[in-house]
């Protein structure tokens, strides 16, 4: 056994050495990161388009911030999670760290530019030195898609819009049924107070409650009592509350609850939940929203309503956990302002990597081919020595805005040009031959049906457009990216 | 004087301390980086759309790679510039560096996935610890927009396409007149050889020649002779060649040149330049392309044709230097392959930050307002206590795909709602009042003309679309983003 292991180690070492004995480097991406291949990029683009379209529909502007911040900008914002921040090496100059989320850079941006009102989205990568679980969409480099509303406004109006946005996006992405859990930091704190949790244990008990979606109540209680030193009585009282789920009715009931109503904080939170549900009813989204007292999102900076969306059919495939989350953080911007001026904020972050994982699995399971380009036509030749004619024609097409390719060979075989079209899903071929050149025409071939028709050079561009471009109905603003991702076979079959 | 300085220092120190004496951190982005505000993002989006549309027109797929690579992946690829690479701190685990360009990650990706044929674009940020010159668009964090063709193909066909792409993009961005300089690494090396430059001085003399766009020939010659120890005679011979500019004719003349023709390498390069110009003629782009023997791009990895685009009218505003560049690098992928298999590549990188700088200046100089959102309508109320009705209506609009906003106040004043529309360039307002609700209508107001008309609730959505959405002509695939960025006044005035 031991000899086997030694041999294996030596073989591995040998593999790392090239034929000439030179050390070969490892060809890989850093731990917890990945490349996106063209197919994954096509799916990513589709998801981003849906999300951006929704953010724009709600009137958001967009900003961008650097991938790294001064180290001190991130200090003291993430509690225990600070150890997961990537620092840059001190190469002289400022001490820098990679951004951990988009919320802290947003708050820094607001304070730095003295902005008190903005509705913005920001889609960018963030970095966490966490234990990656890549099959479940957990990476060390991953995208966040954030939408936030900053400003002093009337209660729950922007908050309700954030939930409407989550509802719209998850609906449109068609990921199956989902639930949006809602709670309020003030209700949690009030609940802890009336259950007899000492003030200094609020945060740690809160993070134990947060584990209820992965652990049974018995185990959560054990952790509270045995590890965190809470009295069994207090734990049991918490246990009763955190099992409660409902809607506006539950908020009303708890406002009457003799214990809960003793906490002013809890009452403020409960009144806001009531108001929130009233607005959500007007948005017709209450079917997916549930007031859940066990929801206790980790981040320190939340001050009011918090929410999290989960897919409820996800057990079938891979469990992906929450796909969106957010809440109100009225104090964060003030941490950056020299005079501590508060800018109330509420926002939502879409967990895009988990959504990618699901979409990728769906695409792989589907018989439909994902196209990675939008090429409409290949410029081909049926005979030798026609490279110059192909170059001239393709240049005309490019100049007319047609998406076109040609093979980079002087004399490619017609068959290999046609095969390339089949593989890449290119719907049309413009075939040039001696006869066509003489007649001033191009032979237009429909790849799927093998139909061929001579088109005069003058009509070629409009004919290509007619046959391949999505028809925009008057007044429709959505370019049909869906269409472009679909297998071309279908497109062509729809032709008269 | 000294006292004044001391006082200033103390005041500065005091400013850094809060009222409570706590040290305040500095509110800034790291040196050489910047935030993009919504206006800059609108411009950036427009430029990206133009570039991506061009890359897609040429049938490119897209990929993405992590922002950092294993340190050893970048080692030995950038020569002297390696000192500009950002390293991450060693926090246990792998040693990582931020990517310095997109070409090396691309080559790593090809070798790692054993890809021998691909046409891809990649738009992402890269990082260089260089001396920033932000007014001229030189940052430490900046975008690259790369298009590359990898594969064993017939000579100069993909190379010519790269130049066609530069031509299309610079034309479409409308940055004024431009020139694309072309040369070949083999012509440079052959020229150095026949001029008597010792082999081991090729690279260093080459980097001196590269300075000819910023320095006079006299100064370049001085550097060659005094600093790099080249003989005066050799320098003079180089001086004669590097002053030459032309087209296909110059390549032909140099092929007959008694000295140049002694170098096989130079002849191979000159024949390729001839072929390149033949293809560029078929693309009708030779008016902008010039064969320039003084072009000597720095990067070590180029093996064949090289090119660089410069704006020729840039002196008027700020000098931005080259706005695109690239060339052939047939050896780079082989450096990553354990067996050294070569994958010939040619590509081009668009210098997007410099283009942003110019576009920003143009936008600032223009009377036309840059819109940062695409909102079509504001849902407003003329009386108090209509928040619920506004929420219900805006929800209907969002669900119908209309881009709509409302003010997050229970009872906003009509005037402030209208003012918000003027400022944000929102073209329409849907006004709700008691009377309108009773009549089942909405008062639709055109912000620019103040025209008001009652529209029934049933017709509202189609009326908004008719009045605000760009009309797509059948067969037109370009969504009119231009239109959306324009001042809305114009849009509205075009209405019948």
C-alpha cells in the first residue's frame, strides 16, 4: 500500500515535469473560479438581459465602481465574514481589497458624491475567499445583480417595489414556483427582547435562527442553549414565534399578542409589514410572499424589512438555496459620511450564479441547441479561385449590417462550408459560382430545407433580412434575443 | 511662511478627525481608478453596443475568464512590464495576480481546453500598476475590448478581417478621421538584421523605434547610439527605412530593395503585407490604412503583422494616442501547451477608455441632454390620497413592459411630479384624479408640449407605446438605443 502511494506521488511529480525536465505550470483557473465558455455566455447574456430589462422598466440608472476599494472602506462592515475578504499585496502605495459585495461600494459612492436620492442597479463581480461549492453555484468570484433605492421616502413604497421586482424577475426567468419570505430586523430584535434574550446576545442568537432553513428546530435550540448559553425557557418562546408564517393577518395577530406588543420596536416592524402587504396586494404579488418570523439574514447592516426568495421546486434537481435577497439598511451610508448624515436605503440582490446553474442544467436537458453566435449567412463558393469574390460580397453584407461569416481558406470545399453551417446553426448560405457571377446573382440556400433559389445581387440584402431577422411589431420594444438563441431549424420552418 | 504651512498641516489633520476625535477614513477610490456615474454609464453602454454589434456581425462568440489568474500564468509574458502586475496578498492557498490583458488569459483558455479554432470577443477590465493619466483616459483599471481569431488558416484572411473591424468600429463611433498603421514584426527584424543591428539588440532597438510617435528621429537616434550602443551607421540606415510610409507599392519597392531583399524574414513579411493590401482593397478600406515601417508595438509575443489605429484630428481636443491595436501572435498558445502545440492567432484590442474620454467630452460640449434612464411615463396624481390608485396603475404598466416611475410619497404635489419629469427627460405623465377615476380614464400629458388628453384605461398601454417606443421597421434588427439616449423633446415633437 505504502509503496503504491509513493509510486503515485512520483508519477504525479513526473507529470509536472516536461519532457525536457523543465517544470510545467498547472493549466487551471484559480480555486473557486471558472471560465465561461461561449455556450455559458449565451445563457448568461439571456439571464442578464431579463434582469436588466426589469431594472430599467423600474426606472433605474446604473453605475460602476472599481473592483478593488481602499482596505479601510471595507473594514468593519461585514462582521465575522471580514476574514473572507481578498487583500491585494502591498506593492507600495495604498492598501487595497477586492470588493466583497456591491452594497458597501454603493454606500461609499453615495457618501463620497453627497448623493441623497438615487435608484440604481449595478451588475458586477464580487470576491469571497469562501469554501466554493461550484456545482451548487457557489464560487469565490461571482456576479451580483443589485437594485437599490436610496432616499428619504414614505414608508414601504420603495420596499414594496423591490419585492415586485423580485417577483417579476423570477416569473420571467421561468425557474418554477418560488416563495418570497419577508421579515423585519425590528421584529426579530423585539421578539428576542420579549423572550428574555440578553441584549448582547441578539446578534449571535439571530445567526443561529438564520440556520433554520438548513437545521431542524431541535438542533437550533440545542445550539442556542448549549453553545450560546440561552435559557431553555427563552429558547422555547423563540421556538414558538419562529414557527409562525402568514400574511397581513399574522402581522395583525402579533400586534395583539400580549408579549410581542410590549416591544415598541416589534410593533413598528409589524405595522410596516402590514403596510407592505397592503401595497403588495395592489401589485398582485401576495400569492408568492410569506411573512416568516424565522427569516433572519446574516448581514449586520440591515435595519428594517428583510426578504429572501427561494425556489420551491428546487429539490428535484440541485438545491440552490436562496436566489434573491435584500432588505433595508438605513445606517450604512452614514458610516461613510464625515457628519454621519443618514441616507435611508432599501435594495435587493439577485443570486445570479445559482440561477445560471439552473439555466445551464435546463439547457443541457433540452433538445434545443443553444446558439453561440447570431450569424445569419455564410458566404460560400462552389468552385475554386473565388476568394476575392467572397471577400467582396461579405464586405457588402457587413456594411449593410448583416451578420456574416466566411471560411478563412482560399479554396474551401462546398461540403465543409455547408457542414459548418449545420454545426453553428447558420440558417442561410450565399453560394457563389462562375455561373452566378456571370448572371449577377447569388444562390441562396436554406440550410434546414436545402431549398436553393437564385437572388439578384440587388435584392440579396433585403432577402436575407426578410428570411432571418425577427419581425418587430410596431410598438414592441423587446428585440427578440430569445429568437436568436433558438435552434435555427425552427426559424426556417416558419418561413412560408 | 513656515508657520502657515504648519498651521495648514494641523488643520488638515484636524479635518481627518471627527467631532469625537475618531479618525475618519479617506473617502476615495483607489489611485488610478474611478467610479462611473449614470451619465458616464449611458455613454459607455452606447460605445459597447456599437462594438459588440460589430463583433457579432463578424460571427464572434464571447467568453469570460476570472479577473485573477495563477501568478505563474502571467509570468514571462510581458517582459519589463511585469513589474506593473497587481499581485494578491498571500492569504494561504494559491498565489494570484490580477489579469494584465485579455490575450494571455485567452491563450491559457485555449491551451487548457485544447481549442484549436475559435473566433471570440472578450470585453472586461484589466489591471496595470502604471502611472495614471486619467484626463487622457489612462487608468490602472480599464476596459479592453478584444476580438481574436485562432486557427490554422490561409495567410492574411483573418488578419484583413481584424483591420476591417477596426475600420467599421471607428467609422461607426464617429470620432473623426483616423489612420490605421500596419507593419510586420518580421519586416522589423529583417530590417534590423540588414542594417547591422546585433541579434541580441533587436528587442531593445525595437522598443526605441516604438517611441518615434512621441520623439523626434534625432532623439530616437541619440538613444540608439548613446544609450543602446548602436553604431551611427546602423542607426542612419534604420532612420532611412523607418521614415517610409505607403501602401502596396511600398511593399513591392522594398521587395526589390537590394538590402532589404537579403532578409528572408523581411521578404516573407513584405509578401504578406502585399497580400493584406489586396484583401483590404476588396474591403474598400485602404484609404485609411498605411504601411508604416516605424510602427513597432512593444509586446514581445507578436510574430507577424502588427497594427495600430490613431485619430488624426485629435490634436484639437486632448491627445489620446492610439485607439486600437493588435497583431498576429502565433507562439503564445504554445507557451501554455505541455507539448508546445501552436495555435496561430491574430487579434485586435479596442482602446475603449480613450474613446470614452472623447465621447464624454463630446457629450458635455453638446446641448443635447444624455438620458440615464429609459423611463417612458410617470404615474402621477393631481389630488391627495391616491397612492393606492397610482400603485395599481403602475403595476399594470410594468406588467405590460412599460418603463414607468412614480414618486415614493403618499401625497406628492403635481408640480413636483412634473418637474421631476422635466429633469429626468420622461416624455409622458399619466395623471390620476377623482374625475379620471370616475370616468375610467387617465389624463395623458406630453411633458414637452403640455398637451393633455384623456385616454381610456383600456387604450392606455397601446397609446403609451405608440407615443414613446421606437418604430421598428420590418427587417431592422437594431433596436434604436440612440433614440433612447436622445433628448425626449425631439421624440415628442416628431409625433403627429
